[in-house]
């Protein structure tokens, strides 16, 4: 027998995360550095150069 609770799950904390962000003003694409397939990727959407940034994102486990 399964029981379901209406209680909210614990909130996931935000942590500083390195990301690659598209350098084009008209593109909002970004990706976590840990999930990039290349050392210096190009934007998968518009093919522009990407730059490194740090963002506050939910922690992935």
C-alpha cells in the first residue's frame, strides 16, 4: 500500500555554479560547466563563442 504526503519536499539550496553563457546579446543560452562536452564550447543554439560565469543555481546531486 502506498501513502502520499501533501508535505512539501525540502527546498534545494542554491550554490555557486560555474556555467558557460553565450556571448551574443540576442541569445540567452547557457549550460553548466560540468555538463559541457568541450573545454571551450560554442553556443549550441547560435554557434557564438561562450564565456564562463558563476551563477547561483539549485544544487544537483
